[in-house]
C-alpha cells in the first residue's frame, strides 16, 4: 500500500513539473528595434502656452511599443490572473518655440513585432517648479487634431491639464493650445 501511494505521488509530481514547464515560455527580448535612419512619416506638434511662452517651457516625450501578445512576455502565474509585459519605451523629443517633430516610423519597421507610436506625453513646467501634464493617444495623434486645455499648478504632487469646460472657469491656471499638423 505504501509503495502504491509513493508511485502515485511520484507520478503526480512528474506531471506537475511537466505542466509547470509547459506553462513557462522563454523570456523574449523586449528591447526596441534599431532606430530608423530615414524616417518619413512625420507630424508636427505645436504647443502654445497663451501669453506665457517663455515662462512655461514645454517638454514632450513619445511612447513607442508593441501591443501584440506574440511579441510580449506573458507570466501566467502573476497573481494567478496572468500579466502581459508589453515592450514599451519613451523617447524625449527636442523642440523649439513650442514646435516638436514627431515620427510615427521612428523605429525600423519589421514584418513581425514592429514598434509603433502609442501616445504622446506633453508636460508644461511652471516657474514655481511644479508641472502639469496632458497627452494624446495614438488614435487622436492625426493631422488636424486640435485641443485647448487649462493647466493648473496648485497641487504639489500631481497637476493636470483639463479640457475647457464652463464649470472649470473658476479654477486658476493657464490656457494651452495643442495642435497636430
């Protein structure tokens, strides 16, 4: 009887190890592809801080990545619900006088696992050291996109830029125009 129980326990252990190894995918390389030396798909982002261009400098970063499950690392055991680690990376964009050139084809396109633009983050820096942020999704980042927001710098931790609404007229802040062309 003891020998039979040991045999079943050994078979269950071998089966559990086999299932565990079958569920573990090899870690994939999530590093970005090479930078495209001759990008062509360019859009200009114009950020205008109404009346305060020199007092409120603007920085822009673009997030590129891949949202395909085939090109990501999947941890099936993470919290027993699973977790998908998509490859992503932020690229700071230099600009002058509120004009930023952003390339959709910043990375070399590949047939499989090609990186694309995921979003644009815009940060307005106030003279008091605080900053407020806004962003444009990849769907909205098209030529002709226009957005007017009001940025508030009253909090010490997180400040945001909000779309203009009559109910927010009483909130102190500066007006910022965002345009893609």
